[in-house]
C-alpha cells in the first residue's frame, strides 16, 4: 500500500482511498472513497508531482484506479465516471492525454 502525508494532517493517507482532487486557488479539495473530503493548503500542482493521477482539467486530478467509465463525444469533449458515481468533465486540451493514460493504466476494458 502506498501512503501520502497530507499537509496539516497527523496520519498519512492511503493513496487508493483518494478518488479525485479539485483545485480552489492555492488550496486543493481531496475527495475520498468513503464520501468524505478535506481541504489541504497545497496547490493542485503539488499533488500532481507526488501522485500518479491523471490531470483531466486544469482544476482536477482523478485517481485512475477509481475511473469506472470514460466517454468521448464527437465534439472532442469527454467525461469520466468515478466509482462513487461522480461524473467529471475532461477538457479538450487534456482529452488525448487522458485516453492515453487510461489505456496504459487500465487497458481498453473501460474505454
């Protein structure tokens, strides 16, 4: 199991318990598998350097382990559905990278 120490938290957190992250100025909302969330005083880029998550939007990172489904429309927009039922939009600029990473990580079964 891989853990990360989140700034301001006493106990390290198991990386697989993190579903996705959302940027809010110089803070990041961390959303967990159990439905809880915490705001951390680090920008999203800090997490991007430390975690092997997919940057799906300028303000979002997704844990590929928790991507249930990916869909792409002809208009070059896309979205991912996470195991917790949340649907997140994939930006046009990050679409190709998202597809490539999902194929590398999880194979074609979810694409």
